[in-house]
């Protein structure tokens, strides 16, 4: 199923209505787009994301700021968030051991 990694948006359902008023069920898919976002911890990451999700990330101050402050995400976003938190802990541990 198509789902936005950030906002969790999926499809809506409705009807196709013909001129004769015949109704058949249909799905309105979410406007998902593959975007390549940069994180200073992970490098480039590709996400299936809606424009609304992209706006949310930009309002938080970028991908790193968003991933460090957000709660659980949806689909591949949750995998990315866990990878980010693990890499961030590893990075901070290596910096503290050097100092």
C-alpha cells in the first residue's frame, strides 16, 4: 500500500459517477513522490513522501532536526528514524571518547 513516510497519508475512496449517475468505487491515491533528502549523519536518503510531508520536514529545520524530534513514523520512515538515532548515538559516543 502507498503511504507517506512522514504524514501517514494514504488513499481516499469514493465513486466514479457517470452521466447516467451509475456509481462504481474508486481510489484517490496519495500524491507520493520519491525525494532524495540529505542528512549530515546518514548522507542521502530516498523517501516516498507527499508534498505535505516535505513541508513538515522543512518547517522543522531539515531532515536531521525532524528525525531527532519526531515520534514514530510510517513505513520506511520508521526504519530511517531508527537508523538515524543509532548512527547519532554512535557518532556522539565516538566524539566523547576522543575528547
